[in-house]
């Protein structure tokens, strides 16, 4: 089953690419993208809600609501809406977890 991106880039496509991994798979974003933008241009969700298991994709988009936390492969939690993507980041959405 193919996973479709929630966001589709329509402008600013000329920026340099930034490689990262998403759930262990290679992915790329554009320089200056937030982690939220980087993930949602690759996937349909940012993470799963820890209480209901419902898909989450951010809410306020300005760092006030706590809905955009995402885990790194190293176990760190990042606020995706206010953290910029960096080369080599390894991000986990929880899609593959039971």
C-alpha cells in the first residue's frame, strides 16, 4: 500500500536538498524546511497519538499546542513545527509500530 504525502510543494522548489531518513527509508527535504514540512511532504502523518493511536499532523503550526512532537531514531523528541530539518536526521513517525 502506497503512503501519500499530506503536503504537496507548489513553490520554492529551487532550494538545495537536505537528505534525511523517515522510518528508516531515505527521504529528502529542501533547505529551510521545518521538520513538519519535511515529513508531511513525504508522508500522510507526523506521528500517532499516544492515547488514541489516531494519526496526527500538527495543529497550531507555531509551537504552542504540543501536537507536533516527533521522535528521532536516537530517542530524542523534537517539536516538528519549530525545528529545521538537518542533513542526516533520522525521524520516526510510529507508522510501523504495533
